């Protein structure tokens, strides 16, 4: 052992010795030599070893040659690299792995916990055997705290469960009793077995590596006590059989190493504890994997009973046990029929369906249980599935003689919950008893009543004064006249085509308050660094930096010092933080520039970065303001900061902002800031803005060119007969001119004479692909990713799997930010979402109360209805409910788009969304009926799972007394046979026309249009 710890010569000698071992790629000798170092020696070596690792990691690989050509290296580094490159390793990464182990052996806790190159942590994570050896030999005082922190963090982790367990077993750290340890144990044991495979291990000289979970447990018998914790704490160990736990635990039980009886009870007890659905499913599968005997199941019946009321997974286990017991003639009918009631509260019909089959069997085999069966079957009528309701009713009709006064009243009370097509059968069944009197009958509610509480709106007869108080123009543009005509002519209430140029957007309750001081800016940036819950916060921060970047009062540096440290800690490009997610937009770079922090080197120009080009260009313009320049005055607001939520800008406020620049003789940012402002113009306030422009122009001098081009673009956007300045003084204003053209069209003004350039556009083609007009890549209004995806081979339809993932929370805000680029045209945002299968926030575009869904929006909704993502399903359900209430979409159009992609969707998911929406009100029932009627009229082949859609169609048709259109009738008539689809088709065709329910539907439609008209008529300022 070297005794002189602080001697520079001794440290240099040690460093040279380690260099030789790294060049040789000998991990065995390296780790053995490291074992005898004292902590003070390690400290002395830390700086040189870290530099050594950085050099090898950056420049010794196959791609290092190009990097070396642009790097300045010392003579020693060049010599080392030449020696490394001259060796023949079993894998070129061997010296990097060796130098990584050296870093682990000598660096302090802070260094090892942070970012040290791109590969250190992943390399060490793949070498747990060597990591354990190095840490166990070293045992620094901070090791317990280091391990505790490592096992809980996601980034820069190098301590796996096998390392943690090895250190516990050797006594280097204390055992862990937290629940997280159980999950680490559950996944770590199979992971440790799998650590034979990584090349970092296969190229090492290691022996006695475990080949199975059994090997791990037998080598460390104390772990058998941890096995029971798999059933007591949240973990993922038993979620999948492939992990190997199933086979091992069963094998150990057969060998007597584990108590089988305890193992069975543990699996049942685990099902009664709160757990993730996947974990619950794993416990259930493991329980069945144990292959219980008939006697064992009979002995466990009292343990199974609580499972019936503990959710679908637990109930499935109890029902499976009941099926085995029934087959073996060991099931107690009375006990089962009393216990099974909660199963009918489950949403999915599989388990309730099995219970019904068991009831049918028990009634046949044990006739004395028929009274209890009646009570259970009435509970079945309360299930949400019409199939379960119908099967329960079928069985009840065979037990009509066993109904008494009490159960008949329960039967009638259940009638209000069942499908409309079944209610007459229930009333007939309840009326069969001669002893039943009218006084004891409980009348069911009106068939057309909604299942969920909802406003019935205003009746047409009571709306006349409000309608007459509206101006003729307001009645027309809001859809009131069309809704009133539908009532008088008894027509379907076709939703109005809402034109955005008529919709007021300056709601006082939606005003955006700019940041008022540098203190508020610091607070806003601090919050943003930790997470972004609202995209508008980004806009306020950009505006705040524009206005307060030179406002650095006394104590500013001390105030922002903690913020700078936090930014550095969360700026790793590989971390899933807001800063790392936003780096391609340029926002983190602007924040760092404002705080005087070192810039982040980011390479631009790659095709995959085009999606954020517009945002980066905006940021670059703002960064120009941070530079000292007499023409760029400090304290000026961004023109593009929205004045109202949703991304809208009051035109009057925009004129005031331009006037501020004119008074200060400051340059308006040349292109993108004014372009973004124009794309956000609200339609209300335009006339006042024109008057304000006239006053401003009267004040300006002829040579006042600071704001001339921006004012010119704004006037053009507002419909004034001015010539759009395409270029001035050698500067190209293409971006602002395109934005002005978009804004002018959105506000309803024609381009006369025609523009000297093509205004780009993108729409959805019939086949689902994108139809382009003009050079979209040059247009700030269009998402950059739209063009890229449109030219890919999968342009017509997105991958279905993409709708199953909702992205990360760190990126959702960017979708909302993109939605605010061009709020007057949500179709392009929907088009991008269709192609990319975006995160659920994309569906927020469908929640605008003053925008009629386009083809793009309807296609987006159709895709979302078929998703397996719970968040997407919830959002699209809300969108259909909201859009029906606000009358913002045509259900026939949505039905047509649904038909176009029907074969690519799982129809049970679509039906679940529509059935939920239909519960809200008769108007929503009509919407769902119309969507499905339109869908059937546009398809020619019968999907295998079409019965899922026919179920809500039959329900809404029955409630509304509606008959399908001729095309749908012909399609349904072509479905023959005895399948469930054919049966439902015949029931739909048999529905009788009843005009009465549509009166309420038309009243609700008129009420919704009248609400819009009254809202549009408010005197907003």
C-alpha cells in the first residue's frame, strides 16, 4: 500500500500505473489494484482520472476521429489515444469501461451523482459486478447516503439492485425496509440473472454468474424472507410470467423451501390490497398458476367471497374459483348468489357474463335457490352493458313464477337503468302477477330521460322574447334562425357553420396579465424550470425578458443564484425535464442569456428539428433585443403576447404596442414577432383598430420607417386597400406578409387585387393524406413537422399504437403552445395531430365553443375514439359532449370520417365513447344516433365487431323514436343470420317512428344557439 497520500509524485506514479492498465484493458487487475487505495489517495487522483475518462470517452471511439480533428488536445492526450487506438480489444469500448471504473473508484459523491459524459452511468449500470467490487472495496463514509439517493433517482443512476444487495450482504450498508426496495428486489433479481448477456459482462473475466432466479435465491438464503414482501407491497415482480418468478416460487413450494399454503393465501390477500391494475392482474395470474386442487378451493371459499366486491380482477379470480367448484358440485348456491351482486357493478361485461352462466347452472341443479337467483338477476339489470341486462332479463322471464311483490317493485325500479329496447319487456314481466296492484307499482321514468342529470334547455315557446330582442344579423350568424326553422318545419337541427370572423374573443374573464416586474419574471422562470402547466406562461416569460432584461437592480445576482444552479441541474439534454424538452424551441437558451449563463451548444438545421423552426426564430429575434443597440430600446413589450387566453390578441392593443415603438423610435422586430401577432388577431375590435391606426399615421412623420412596414402589414390584415410590402431596404418580409394574408382571409376580407405570391394551405384529402398548396415550409403558420410527416410513407394514416401513448408531461405544454400559433385556424393543428398521433392535449383544439369542426377535426376525433389511451378517450368524450352542447360539429360529417377509418379502429372503444356521450341529454342522444346512422350509410362491408356500434344505435333510436336513413336501412337489411350483429340489425329496423322525443331535441338545439347569440351580443370591450 502506498503510504504517502498527498505526495504529488506518488499520485503521478499511481496515475501512470492505472493508465497502463486501461490501455491494456485489464479490468481484473485494475479493480484489484484499486482495492488497496486509501481515500486520500483517491481524492488526489480524482481530477486526472476524470480528465482521462473524458478524453477516452470523447475521442477513442469509432466516431472520435472526426471530433479529434476539431479539438485541441495535449501531447499526453494524443499519446494516450494513439496507444489505445493501436490495441486490439474484444470490444472497442473496453478502455472506456476501464476508465469508467477508475472514475467510480476515485471521484467524490457529487461528481458521481451528476452528469459525467454521455456514457459513464449507462456503462457502469451494465457492469454491476464490477461496480459492487469497487464500491465494496472502497466503502467511503458517504456510501450509504449515496446508495439511498442512487436507487431512487432516474437520471445518472449506477447502483442497481444487485449492487445494493451485495453491499447489504457484505455489511457495507444497512438493509432497506422501504416499499421501494421490494420493487427493486422484484425487478432486480430477474435483471441480475439477465446481466450475463450485456457485452460489458461477457467480455469480462467473471465466474459463478447466476443462470436463474433460483440460483440467486439459493446463493443468498436471506432473500427467501423478502419473497413474502412481493405480496405485501407495491411492485411489478409478478406482473408478467416471463420474469421467472412464477416458476421459481411454484418450484420452491413443491420442494418445501416455501410454504404452499402460505403462498396461496398470500396471493389472495394481495388481491384485496390497493395496487396498480397490472399488479392486480399479476397476482391473479400467479394464483391460477399455482393450480389449486378442488379441495384447496373449497377450503378457501371464505377467502374468495370478499374478492367479489373488490374490482374486476379480484372478482374474476372469485368467479373462476366458483366455476371450478360448480363443476365439481362443491359450490354453495346460497352463499354464491349472495356474494355475486357486486360483480354486476363492473363496467366490462366478461365477468358479469360468467356469473350469469353460473346462475343459470345453479338454478337448474339446485331449484331451491331460485328466489335468491331472482334477486341476483335484478342486480344484473343494473349493469351498464345492454348485453348483460338482456341476458339477466332472459333468465328472469324463466323465473317469473318466483317473483313476489318486493322483487317486482325492484324490477320496475331497475327499468329506468336498462336499455330502452328492454323496458317494455320488464313492464310486461312485472305485470304478470295477479296479486300486483296499481298502487304498489313504481312507475318507471320517461323513456327519453337522460341517464345523467342535464339541463333540458329552454322551450321554444318561451324563447320568443329573447329571439326577437336579437338583431337579424346576430340571429343568422349564431344559428338561431336555422334552429327556429327546424322547429317550425319539424326538421333535424343541423348545427350552424360558425364563422370565426364573427366570434368575439375579448372575454374580460380571459384576459392575460403580463408580468409586472423583474421579481415576477424571476418567479415565473423559477416555476417554469420545475414544470410547465400552461403554455401561456411561456409567452409571459418571453415578454417579460423582452421588457426587463436590462432591469437588474441591486442584489439581482444573489436573487437569481439559486435559480441558475437549478437551471444547470435540470439542463442535461438526456433528462426528461422541461428545459431538456424545450431546448429545440430555444426557450432555455434565451433564459440563460438573460441570466448571463454560458450558452448551450445546439446544432440546428437537421430535418428532424424543423418542427421548432418558427419558435427558434421568434426566440432569436427576442435575443437581439438583449444586445446593446440604440435602435433596440429596452422595456418594450412583444407585439405577439396574447391579450386573451387561447392565443388571441386584441387588435386595438396591437396598435397601441406599435404606437409605443413609434414613440420610442424603436425597430419593430423585423419579421416573426409581427407575423405571430397578426396570426393571433381577434375578429372583434378590428374597426376600433382601424380608427386607432388612422390617428397614429396622422402623428407619424414621412421618414418614420421604424414601424411603417409592421403597420402596413396590420392594415392589410384588417382589410384595408393597401399594398402589402414584400420587401423593404433589402429585407425579406415573406413571413409577415404570409401571416397578414392569413389574417386578412380569416377576418373575411378578399385579396383584391390578387397577391403577387401564393398563400400556402394544407387540407385533408379524401384518402387521409395531406393536400398542399404553396411552399408551406416558408410559412410561419404551419407546424414544421406537418410537411415532414406528410411526405413520409405513412402519410395517409397514423400508426394505431401512436394513439396509445400520451407523451410526457414535460412536452404536453408544447402542443398547447403550437395550438396558439394560429388560433383562427385549428384545422392545421388537427392535421398535424392526425399524422403524428399526438399527445392528448391535441384534442383541446376541439373544445373551442366558437369554431365549427372541419374535416381535419372530425378525422382527429374519429381516430381518438378508437384509442386505448384513457386520457385520449376522456378528452374525445368531453369534446363530443361539449361540441354537441355548443353545436360546433356536424354529426353526419363525423360519421363519414368514422366510416372511412372504421376498419382500423376497435369498435368497442368507439362505442364506449359514444354511449357515454349519449347519456347527457336528448340532444346528445340525437347526435350519437346521427353519427352512427351516417357511419352505416358510408360503409359496404360488415366489420366483425360491428355489434358494438349497433348497441348504442339501437339505444338512441329507441329513446328518440328515430328510424335510420335509407342507405343505412339497406345496409342493415343485408345482414342476415343468427349472429349478434344480425339480431341488433333487425331490432334497429323494427324501431317505430315517434316524432314526440324530437321536440325536446329541437328545443335544446335552439337553446344552445340562443346561448351563443346572447354571449356574442354582450358589450365586451
